[in-house]
């Protein structure tokens, strides 16, 4: 198998993954908008918005990473060097994941605080 065929196959795989993750991003946002938990005040609304943004944004950032990988035309070390220029996408990915986690955690804490104590 030639190097050209391997690069083309890699670009196809990266493109397919980018499209799949983009579809998952849209699906996730639509799912959480349709299945909203009971929200009691503005703080709950803001935490839920942060949760949905983190959830959909994590999938969208994964799609962006694979889309970027699919557009890089270099091979070997040159590919690695060019991809390294987009390392900030990983930081965005982690930040959105942390936003989702923290928003869900605080929403859960607020919900538990509203429940009457169990006897």
C-alpha cells in the first residue's frame, strides 16, 4: 500500500469521525433541550445552559479536532508539527468537559438541597 493511499484513507476516516461527532453534538443539544429537568430559578437556568453548552461543545470540539486532522496535507513529522499548532483545541475540549461536569454537579447539589430530609 502506498503512502498516498494511507494518507487518503486517514483523511477519510478523520472526515467520517468529524461528521459523526458533529451529528452527536447536534443530537445532544436537541436531546437536552427537549428533556429539561425541573428548573426553579435563574441560577438553575444558567447552570442548565452551561451544562448543555459543555455537553454539545465537547462533541463539537471533538468534531473540530478531526476536521482539522483531515485538512492537514503533510505526512510524517511534518503532519505532527502542523497538528501541534492546533493543540489549543484540546484545552477547549477539556474546558467544555469540565463546564459540563461542574454544571451537572452544582445542579445536583441544588436539587438535593431542595428535597425534604429523609426520615
